[in-house]
C-alpha cells in the first residue's frame, strides 16, 4: 500500500513561521483543515501545535475536531445546505454566509439548540464565488442584525479560488470601508475583517496589507510553505511537509512506443506517436497507486530523473530511463505534492497515512 507521510517537525516549523508573521501584524488566524479530510491522526497533530481555531468545508471534519478538543473554535467555510443546518449549528461555532434565507434557518436552529451562532458575512470582491454584492451589503446586514441568536463577528471575502482574481490593496481597502459604513450606521462593532486565504499572505509579506485587515483563513501556505503569487517556497518554511511513497510493483525494460492500432483509452485520450522514439527502450516502473487516488499532474518526483508517463485507475507508470540507480521491485519512489494532489490522497481510503 502506498503511504502519505506528514513530517511533524516541518509542519511545526511552518506553523511557527506563520504564527510569528501574524503576531507581528496583530492579525488573528484560523487553520483551514479541509485538505486533511477529517483524518484523526493528522488533525490531532495539527491541534497539538496549539491551534485554537479550525476551518473546514465538511461538517463531519468539524465534528472530529470537536471530539479531539472541544475548546477549538470551529468555522464552517461554505454556504450550508438546508438539510445540514442542524448539524452545522451543532458542530460549528462560526460560519461564513452570504445567503439571507440560509441565515434565517441558522437563526431558527440556533434558537432551538439554545446557542449563539457567530457568522462572517462574505462580500463579493470580484472572483464571483460566494459573497453579497457591495451595493446590497447594508440592507443585507440590516436584515441579519434583527435575527435572534446570530452574532455577526466579521466581514470576509474570498479571492483566487474560482476565476483566479488576485487580492489587491484596493480590494481590501474597499472591504474595510464596508465595515466602517456598517459600524457607523448601526452603532455595532464588527471585530473581524477576514481578508482571505493563503493567496493574500504575500500582501502581508510585502507590507501592502491595509490597516484593519485582522483575520486570515490559512491552509495551503501552512502545509506547503508557498508564496502563491511568486509560486515559490517562503524563506524559512518547508514545501515538503507531505510526501507520497509508492512501491514499485513491476519493473521491466520495454519499448518507448506502444504497438498496434491505437484507439481511445478509458479516459478518452489517444496516444500521440513520436516517430523519433521508434526502436528505443527504457525501464518502466509500475507503482501501486492510480487515478482512483490522485491525478499524476499533482505529483512531483523527488528524483528529477524519474518521468511520469501516465496512469490507469490503479497503477502509475514511470520512466526510469536506463535505471542507473538500480531500482528494484519492492522499493518505493517518493513524490512531493501539489495541494490538489494531497487533497485527493487524503480523501483516498486506499492510501496509508503516517507521521514521521
């Protein structure tokens, strides 16, 4: 069985680097745990770092967090469906919202459960995913303001997740102005301006974060140490907290090109023939992992001489060239991961998870 490992020391290093950065700017933050897919082992390791706030898009994952530590503040980070309102109010202390009818249902359920439920109203700033349009925000807040057992603790925005719109100083200043308008009109303080996700961190690193932005929701930068604007590892952080280790289950020298009449494979692809490769061979390794677990485009071989050729549902095919390193059946090859690759692997029941 292939194994996905989490390096405890490297995760801690990334966490302390993030904590220091946010403390320096007097910004509070929560850790987005959705990539961990509710894995108890990894969630426990995350919480043991001293994290006090966890964000997730799956209610079952937040329930696991509460089972591990009731004191951790849980935040549900997508609009909740009608049938899941009751469970969301039970396991989430806070939720991100932009639909008035949904907030009314949350209010009714919070009254029923005798709870005060906190919400962050999401504001549309251009990426066109969730969010109230700015011109409707004051009227929207006026409606929410009247609802029992609901406490608005912040305004937030989400960028880059759908259309790739990048955060900017101007967009975040606009969010800050919305907050000021509402506070003046209603005489009610809104504690948080939740500026966004890991993609907004570079504004902080370059000292362009507007005053007033005081809350972040961070996942990818914590796990991968990445500056999502420069697409490089932030100084002092690690990009290899998570690694995949997959076993070689076949290793043979074979032609570089297939033979026979070519049709579509199960993915609807037709192999293109490079005539310059006729008559050439290489050592091909088959690994015990496939498309059911992860898309090859999200795997980065640690050995630069290894080339990923493709995958079927349960097997990954790699080119080992002349196999100068003498790889053998039963050995493992290691891969660094892109975010979506780690997400897929953590969601696969067929991949072992381990701490190192």
